[in-house]
């Protein structure tokens, strides 16, 4: 079962690599992602037992991330059919192949309990994404790729040494040396605090870089800005969650050790910094893809704060994994369409999208409303949970900063998004061959429906899943 | 009952007489013989027999103006006590109704004026609107002071209650009040120094210019309504300024009539010794009146 | 009769059902290709729902009981209760009435045939707005409340965006959206802290909390900001004028007539939680209220845009209502029952009244704009001849909103005046009475504003070709207006009935204020008032007859207006709206300014030139916009941190690592 | 044996300083290659013989000693750049900073509890010092190549630490880590070649078009 989850996409990658026809590849891609989702659902409904040696184990946390990743990949793959049709000028072999490799690695991250293996998988996702960011093959995209690659690699390298510290701590503590999460949690009490502290710092920095917590986020706007819309969607909706899952693992571990307070405070501080930074950079943003990048910085900040707050906010954090991933999908995919149609990312050129692309424009607007935490969409649930629990816990200052930066972000985003979608199309605006089709509009629309559904009704199984997950993170049920 | 009948009778008959007295006083000051006291009655009757000229610009609003003005003033006349006698209609809060009735009349007068589409009448109504809304607070401060003094929330209660003993206790407040209310009285009835009813330069008028286009019976109604308004507000003022009362009902009626005439004379004197203010100064004077009234209020409620 | 009907069907269910029907009324239209049927369908559905909902609401008011339902929902915020108590039922009345009237009006005002692109969305969101407001009134779970609240705000935004190709509409929309979002954030805090106190998101029962904890005051303050921003209480009013001016008129009617009241409902509801509110709260409410009333009406006087004027007068009326709530609260804190009674009665009644005459006026303005194609009062004039019926109805509305007898506006203000005066004899809160002159001033200014409005639109001669050919409105547009006008008249002439409508609400929350003596006393007073009203009407009739009789005697002739000797008068020479209000505005110079650009004239025969005037938005122009630009500049400065220098990015990581290390050890 | 390893670590530290001090790119590439080779033989010195040990040694020697240097060298030649001119921070200050950081890392290591047998060897300080050196290179050099070199030094630092726990880290993970580093560096090499094609220079200060203006 576990093997299938990892092997299947790899097979798909091989197949797509061998297929000579550009038109066929996206369809195969979608086929494999669809199969992957099938397996995922199968595994969610009938959880396979822990693999011998305990390297693989799909717990509630993993399930949530796996689900969101798999769904997002499916819709992005479907979207790629329509999108790549408009990018016929260049081969999509690397893109499709890379997507599947990334999917395989991502599944690996979600199902493994061996921190070392998780690290390897994470690094693999990082590397496999690089060529997709370079999809446009121009000076800007090479620069973006370079920054993405170097910063993320350095970050993940730091995470590695963090892991080494953990391992060494086990050796020092004279317990059976291991990087298995369960062993570590079991022996957590015995580990020496010096090493554990250092480990937490390096891991936080490492995974934080991959996640894009400010001030480690510097690669994000460039990468998101230059990558195609669907890659942006995967980065901000998928990879971010994987890194967050890694942080969750560390959080589990820190719960077992006595160092939880430090870790939580660090998370809250970095989260708030991320939100403030996002607020500052989003106002009057001239490039709507970069704006989305900063919005992603904001949301990882939200998740970090929620995790740091603990208690009921954990539920918000976990639900935000889904909510944020799906809403980001809507935003990036529709923004990709707008970008195609206007052939510009500049908010000065893009005007009256609702007139030119009623569907994509509408989706972009709806996505904006959703992502800024307005009901009846899913992010409202998570964000409200987080804010309210901040206030209920009496963390007034945290709650206040949280809310204020949300406000500034909303204003900044509104001032960018509304002029884009409303009003008349400027007369001098470039006309392109792009038209809304079922392939380019369907996936984001479906995602939006999901976001809406989760905003008004959380299915019972999902609810239990979320509760189990927050139980894993030490929330009394 | 009889009192009510007398009340209504006076309200119906007496108002134009005041205008006559004022006119006579001014004439005497100017060293002329002047028109007879009953001149205003003759004018009104003559106007009632005349035909009417309508402007083609106007609509039914124009015709409604005088009617509503008269009707409201008439109802107001039933709310205000004359002399020591309480008013025919009196209930808690009637003073507010009293104040707002004039507003209704004003609304229609102004609308009628603007209906003619004449720039002069527009001017007039603009001034009327502004000045009257500046005069409004003064009246309310007066009402507050009075009801605080009398402990009553009805016009009759608060006005009839004023007598020498009250004066003795709160002379300062009442003096300020008298000052303020007299200004308001002049302003509301468009007398000098605010407005000159019988000037001939429309540019400077307030009330008269608003009714330029009315003619015949309608104009008669306006004349009469104006007189009635003077009478009603005068009655209010007389209570403050000349709070005489004897126990005897008939004597009180006489006293009331005399004091109204005194008021008319005073107004005549003021009109003959003063000149009309520049329009810029008018708001300042009105605000001054408000301040006087406000002070009197503060004196009694502190 | 009531009991029998109640036996038959539960009125609460009926109301809920009606709300849902209104919400779904617009949906079929989205899928019907042919323009028209969808709109008619939704109008019919809405009206039927209202016909069912209004009696249900009335029954619920008079039954004086609260009906509770629990909504099964999948969200982790505790049980979601729907409760209709007299207060909710009372606020339901305007929701149903105005939404139904508006949807009927839309048939003539925004026909699908002419507005193919916009009509569908408009109809859909209109229904959504109405029903979200209705459901908001029933929501008793804080989170559900906020969700419905936000849906209401958003659908209002989309309605406002109907004509988003116009620049000013877009600007208004953004300002509105930001304002309402900030308000919602304040509500987040308020409801979260409530939950922190009660332990669940269910709204606390009346009088169950103490106001003396520091948390309570934060709750109240945040609620005041959040709900006040929606209600348009100063200083949270900045979004209101442009938003209401730029929406389609029947939407403005719904927003101004009902949506603002939702803010007031929220404030009222929040206040009911606390059994011992400190005097300060009442004072704050009263001061903000009276300030809004005065400033609002001053703004209104200065406006030249028909609908902006109406919007500003909404601020005024909301202010009056808030003042009423404020003095009622003062009464609660000082255990002065009569004050509680008069304040609440006045406020609630004014809520009802305002939701009758304001929609009437907005619908009327819709007709005017429809036929003259402009909102600029200085370009209108003489429309009264083309559309006499509209003029009459509009006149009723104007008189009512000025609070002049014998119409409904006066009744509520009358009660408030009595409230102000009521403490005159007592020795505490005596200074309340000083509100009376201010309110009087407000009334006077309101009259300036509305004589300006009515006369410069309907009276005189047309000032531009746009206004030259007015045409009477169709029956679908006249009927709703006539309906509201009738309601204004009825409440004005028989106010006792209206009082019976509000007293159950007062009893529900402040029974001590609702002693039999008090109610009977003020019932009789209002009875006298209605007598006076009747007397007034009859006096008008008498004088009219007399005049007609004399008129018949003399000969009647028609000619042009007397130009005081000047025979070449043109329409442009009439006193326009701006000219009319200039004097009044100049008195309040500094608070409000009509920025008038006068041309400089040279020589004996100056060339053709033109003069323009703009009423300033004091708060928005002087405070908010500079603030925003300041933030923009400083942010732009901070954005240099993202400079593209790789090694500096590495430095960021390094420094963060270092700091965390220091922190950890 | 292990003492020999310890002395080799001194060499590693020296190479750190060389990579900090030199301006000639080719030279520092070679230096890092040498560092890689040393690291390659270290495991053999501290651990008893095993096939997995051999495998690791071979892989490391191949990767760090041969492949990566070759790749970088090709990039340098294709871009025809000899030396890092005007670094963000001059060479002498960098060297001083390097010294400071080395000292700091020794101090830091001293404060951490350690296994008795590692107590008087300098694996931990050396690894942290090398890590810091890598960071120093990354933050003070502008050229893309230099930054890759910095990244490699950073990796070496991590690797040194890894020596302490080869038994804790199962072979597969170790291999995976190495593989990832390899692939990462490999992709970087590709990217660098692309850059040199796009910009005809490897100065990352040219790569600054993506920013907030």
C-alpha cells in the first residue's frame, strides 16, 4: 500500500518521460494523479498498519496533508491539460515528469515516520520543483530558479544538521540511536536539552525556509512570480504544507521533551513577523503573482502562529492546511488564466478581468474573498478559530497583531485585486488567443466549490480526522 | 368652556389689530397720522374679494402654501394659553407640537415660494430656512427653563405658572429669557431689525418676498396667518414679560388684551427707532439670542 | 384570532421559511436564459414571502415569547441556535416590508430587458442580502452570526458594484468593503471575548453578564465599533454616503432602510447581555448619537447629489436612534424607568419610521434619476408637473423625515423629546435636557435639507434639458412608494398603535420599565397627539374650502411669474439647490464646507464662464486619505528589504539562526 | 587512528581559511575538492571496516573529489572568469570573521554535552566551524560560483558531524542524503551554466532584477 503510493507516481514519471507527444502527456499525468488520489482515499478509509520497523506509518497528520496534496495535484494536473495547450511552443516533458516525481516524494513525506527519510523526500521535492520554475526559460525565470534552489538547499541543509543534532542527542543519552519519530518521542525525556534546543533551532530554520516563514521567505516572491500558475499553486498549496508537516513532527517531539515553550514562542514570533512582512509587501503590489506569493507568506505565518498558540488553535492550523491549500489553488490557477489572457502580470495593465474573462475573473475575486477569511469559505473557519482561541487564551497582544495585520493585508489585497477584476478593459490592452475553457476554468471552479463546502459544512470523517490529529499534537479531546 | 370660546374668538378676531397698532405707533413716531387701527382688517377683506393671478410655473404646492401656513398657526393658537387662562388643548409635551407646527407651516410657505421659480422668492426662502433653524434652539431653551421653573410639561402649565413670585426668585434667568425670546419673536415674525415688511426692495426681504406671487384670497390668508403668528408668539412672550394676573376671569382677559396691545406698541417703537440689520449680522444676533436663553437655562437647572 | 392561527402554524417557522424563500428568490433567474421571467418570479416570491412573514412577525411580537430552533451544522463552534424573540421579530418587519417593496420596484426601475448583463446578479444578491438580514436576526451562535453578517456585507458589496464600470462606484465599493471588513474584525474580538466569558459561542441571555469586568467593557467597545461601522454612527460613517449614493436606488432603499438597522440591532442585542451597564456606556452612545445626528444633517444640507443627501440624512436618523438607545441605557444604569421606556420607545419607533420614509425617498429618487438621468439636483427642477403623483409621495416622505406633524417622524422624535425633558424635575441626569435644543436644531436643518431637495427637484422650471421631459412612474414603481407613504401617514395619525407594537420589545428586556401606569400614560398622551393631528388635518380642509369658495367668486387669470420688474428671467436664474443651502452651510463653516470655485470675471463684458461647488468629506479627505498615503510611503520604504541581493538573503537566514540560538541558550 | 582523523580535521579548518582567503575561483574549487577528499577518507579512519563503509567512502570521493569540482571548473571556464573581484566584504575582514567564528564554534561545542570518546576530539567544533565558514562565503561573495562553493563547504561541515553518527543513521538515509546533495549541486551546476549563457557572467549581483521597486 505504502509502496504503491510512492511507486505509482514514479512509474507515471517514467511513462511521461517516454511519451513523445506533448499533447498526450498532460492527460497521462492527470490519469496518474487521479489514480494516486484513488489510492489516497483508499488508504484514508482503510488505514494500513505500520510498516515493519516503523519507517512508514500514516497517522492523522499525514492523512490530512496527503489528502490536500493529492487533491491539489489532481486538479493542477487537470488544469495543465488546458494550460499547456496554450504553451505549445515549448516541450512539457520535464514539467509533467517533474510533477510526478514531486508527487511521489510528497507522498513519501506524508507517510514516513523516519525523520531522515522525511528530510530526503523534502529535499527531493525541492529539487524536482526547480526545473518547473525554470519553465519559461528566460533571464528572470533562471534568476528565480537560482535563488529558489540555493536558498532552499541551504535551508534544508540546516534542517539536516538539526536532525544530526537530534541523533547525536540520542547517542549522548545512551539510548538506542535512531531518527524514528516514535523512538525519539519515547526517549525524549532522556535527551539532553542542549542538543535538543540546538536541533529545534536548526530544524525550525530549515523547514521554515522551505515553508517561507519571514525572514527566510526571500525566495518566494521570485519563484512564485516567475513560475507558471499551476506550479505556483503546487508550491504554495502543496510543498508549503509538506514543510509544515515536518514542523508538526518536530512539534510532536518537542511536546515529549520539556522544550515546548521555547518552540511555541519561536513559532508565534516568526509567524507574526511573517504576517507583518506580508502585510507590508502586499500593499500596492504591482505584480499580482508576487502578491499571491506574499499572501502565501502570510498564511504560513498564520499556521505557525496557530501551532505556537496551541490548544484550540491547533485545530485551526490543521484545518488551514486544507483551506489554504485549496484556496491558493483557486487563486493561482485563475491568476494563471488572467496572466495568459492579458499577457501581463502587472496590475496596471490588467483591468476589468470580469468583463474579459467572466469565469476566471470571478474565480479570482471569489478566491480573494475566500483567502482573506470571509465566510462562507473554509479559511474563515480556520482563521476565526485561531483568532478566537488567541483571545480566549488571553493572548490579547498576539490576537491584536494577528487581526491588525489581517486587516492591512485585506486592504492591500483589495486595493490590488478589485481594480484588476472590476471596471472596463483598457482599450490598449493586448489581445491574446486565450479563452476560458472547461479545462482552464473547471479545476479552479471545482477547488472553489470544495473551499465553499468546507466553509459551511465539515464532513464527520474529516472532523474526526482533524480531532485525532490535534490529539496527536497534545490537544485534550 | 366659555374661556375656550373667548380664546378662540380672540384668536380669530384680534390678530390684525396688532398690525394696526404697530402701524399706528410707527406713524406717530414718524409724525404722521397713519392708517386707522382697523386698516389690516380692511386690507384682508379687500383681498378676499379680489380675483387671483396664478403663475403658469406653479403647481398645487404653490396653492397649498398659504393654506397650511394658516391651518398650522390656527392649531398652534389653540395650544397657547391666553393670559391666566389655560389653553383649550393641553397635554404633556404640547410645547413640542407647538414648536413643530410652525415648522410645518414654514415648510409649505418655502415650498410655495420656490414653486414660482422666481430667484427672489428663492432668496427669501433660503433666508427663512436658515434663520428659523437658528431661532429653533432659543425657543427650546425657553421651554426648558419654563418647565423647570413650573415643573410642568404643558404650555399652559408652564406659562400660567409664571408670576411675580417666580420673577422674584429667578429674575436673572427670566430677564435673559425675555431678551432672547423678544429677538426670536421679531425674527419669527420678520419684523425690523430682521426684515422690513413694508420695504419695496425685494432683494432685502425675507418673508414678504416669499409671498410675492400670491394674490387675492390666498394673499389675504397669508396676511391673516402672519398676523395670527405674531399674535400667538406674542401671547407666549407676554406671559414671560408681563405676568400679571388677577383672580377674576374677565379681568384677566382684559389684562391679556391690554398686554398684547402693549407688546404691539413696543414692537412699533422698536421698529421705528431701529434700522434693518445687514443680512450678514442676522445669524449673529440669533445666536446671541440662543446664548441668552441657554444661560437662563443653565441658571435654573444648575 | 392570533391564537387560532398560532395553533395552525408556528409563526417562527413561517418567518424562517419566508426568509429562506427570499434568499432563494433570485436563483431561478440565474439559469433562465430569457430576460424577464426570472425577475418577475423573484419579485412574486419575495412579495408572497413577505405577505406570510409580516403577520408571522407581528404575532411573534405580540405573543411575547421566544421560539428556539437548533440548526444542525458541521462546524466546531457548538450548537447553532435560531431564536426569534420580540426584538428579532420587531426588526423582521422592515426586512420583509422593504425587501418586498424593493423587488416590486425593481421590475420597473431595473427591468431585465434593459439591463441584461447586470439584472441577474442584482436580483440574486438582492434576495441574498434580504434573507441574510432576516436570518441574522434569528442567529444566536456568535460564529453563525458573524458568518451571516459577512454574507450580508458581501452581498451588499456586490449589489453596490452593479455598475462597476463607473470609477466613483468602484471607489465607493472599496471604501465600503474596507470599512465593513474592519468592522467585522472588531466583531471577531467582541464575540471571542464573549465566548471567553461564557465558555460557548452562544450569545448570552439577557442580563446574564456583569458589565463591571474589564473584559466586558472591551466586548462592548468592540461591538460598538463593529456594529457602529455598519450602522454609520460617527465617526464610522465615512463609507456610507458614497455607498448609498452609488447603489441602484431600490438597493439603497434596502441598505439605508434596513441594513443600517442591523448595526443598531447588534448594539441593542449586545447591551441586553449586561444587567448593570455603567453610566459611561450610555453617555458614549448618547454623545456619539447626537453628534452623528447634527453632523450628519449638516453634511446633508451641503450635498448637491440627490442620493448623497438622502444618505447623509440616514446618518442623521441613525444618530437620533442611537441617542434614544443612549438615554435608555442611561436610564438602565440610573434605574430611571421612565427614561428607559421613553428612550427605547422613541428609538424603536424611529427605527420603524426611518425604515418607512427612507425607502420611500430612495425609491422616489430612483424614479427621479430614471426620468432625468442625473443625480445632480442643480440640473433638475419642475419635475413635479410631469410626475405629480411621485411629487406628492415624495413630499410626504420629506415632511415625515423632517419630523414634522402629522406624520410618523414627529411621533418618535416627540417621545425622545419627552425623554430628554423627563429628567428635568429630577436631580440626576438633568443635563440630558440640553439634548432637546440640539435635536431642535437638527430638525430645523433637516427642514433646510429637504425643502432644498424637494423644491429643487420638483418645483420651479426645469434647469436643464435632462429634466425637461419627466414622465410619471409606472404602477410597479408607484405602488411601493404609495404603500410606504400610507404607513407614514397611519403611524403619524394613530401613533398609539405603533406604541403597542414597540412595548412588547421593551417588556421583553426591561419589564421594570414597562409598568402599566407608564404605558397607559403615554398611550393617552399619544392619543391627544393624534387628536391634534386630526384637528390639524381638518383645519387644513376648512381653510381649503374657504379659499376655494372665495376663489370661485373672483376671476382667475394665469401669467408668468412676477420677476420683480425684470422680464427676461430664465430657468437658470432660479435659486438652485446649492444657492439655497449656501447660507445655512456658511453658518457651519469649518465643520462642513461647500468648496465653491467662482470664476474670476474681467472687463465690462466678461466671457462665458462657469462656477462649480464640491461639498467636502471632512473626515475622509482630512484624516483617512492622508493616513493611507502615509502608510503607503512608509511601506514602500520598507519594501527595499527585498532587493534581490542573494548574499543579503543568506545574511537574513544567518542572522535569524544566530538570534534563535542566542534565545535558545 | 582516530587521532590521525583529528589532525586531518585541522587540515579541513585550514582549507576553510583558504576558501575564505583566496580570490582565485579555480583555486578555491580545488581547495574544496581537497576538503572533500579528506572527508572521504575520514570515515575509514574512525570506523571499523565494513562494506557499507567502503561504499560511502567511494561515493564521497567520487562526488566531492571529482564530479562536482569538474562541473564547477567547466562552468568557470565557459564563463571565462578567473577571480572573485570586489567581494561584498574584503578578504582580510572575512578571514578575521572566519577566525572569530571558529573560536565561537569551539566555545559553543564546549558548552554542549558530549560522548566521552568524542570529548577530546574536535569533530563537533570543526563541523560547526566549517558550517560557519560556508555561511560566511555565502554571505560575503557575490559570484554564483563562490556561492556554490560556500554551499559545498556548508555541506562538508554537516558531513563532518555526520561522521559521529554513522551507526545512528542507517546506510540508506546516509546514501539518500548524499544523493540529494549531489543532485542538488548537480542541478546548481546546470543552473550556473544556464546563467553563464544568459548573462555571460556568474556575478550574482547581476541576478538582481527580481525585487520590489
